[in-house]
C-alpha cells in the first residue's frame, strides 16, 4: 500500500471517527435533556396539583365573599386569596425556568449557571411558601369555617385552640417531606448536568 493511499484511508477513518464522536455527544445530550426534564417534571406535577387546589379555594372564597360579614373575615378572605393565587404562580414560574434550560444548545458552564440560578429561585419561593403557609393557616381556617358552617371559630376558643396548633404541626411535617422530595430531584438533575462535563 502506497503512502498516499494510507494517508487517504487515514483521513477517511479520522473523518468517520469525528462524525461518530459528534453523533455520540448529540445522543448523550438528548438523553440527558430527557432525564433532566423528567426530574423537573417530578417537581412540576405536585406543584401543578397544588396550584389547582389553591385556585379552587381562592375561587370558592371569591364566590362567597358576601358571607364574610365582618372586617376580620373579609381581611382574612382577601389575605387568603392573595396568598392562594400568588404563591402557585411564583412556584410554577420558577419551575418553568428550570424546565426551559436547553442542555443541547448551551455549553456545560452556561447550562450549570442557568440551572443553579433557577434552582436558587425555586427554593426561595419554597421558603416563602413555607412561611406564608403559617399565615395562610391562621387566616384560612376561620374563613373556611365561616363559609362552610357559618360559624365564627374565633369566638369558639376550644375549636381555635386545637385546630391551629394541630394544623401547624401537620404543616411542618408536610413541608419538610416536600422539601426533601424536591431537594432529591433537584440534586439528581444537577448530577445529570455534572455528568456532561465528562463528555465535553
């Protein structure tokens, strides 16, 4: 075999290896994008269900606002509606930012920066939800009792004394469970992104 033929064959093989490498990298990116979106979807689905419940409660309060016949029930109703509408919107927006990260079109560094920024935003919203959840519990219990039973639970101290503390204990345990679940999925998504550094 002559030198020119060997050189030609080597160039051809090198081109095929380069094409194969690009195809492999493209396939890795697509698989990572799919797995990444699945991890974020694991966060989105519970938040979407929570959003439907929050909006339903807000609509219920708005449709029956005339039953809130005192200033404190009306104030509680307004605070409840604002929290029930605002928090789910903020949460879904922060999840949407994580979902919109396009792994294939960005380089590794930019992808990681975008993800880190959107993850921080998501957990800020989760902390806000946690603290506003206590306020919501305190104002929503009397409002819902008034709407459903026509009762003023504020004047019935026995109901008020056990309802709010029990609700707060449940809220703390539920919030911790949700936080751990979200933390696990965001860490799994981050590990998928870390795996891309090896393929670059």
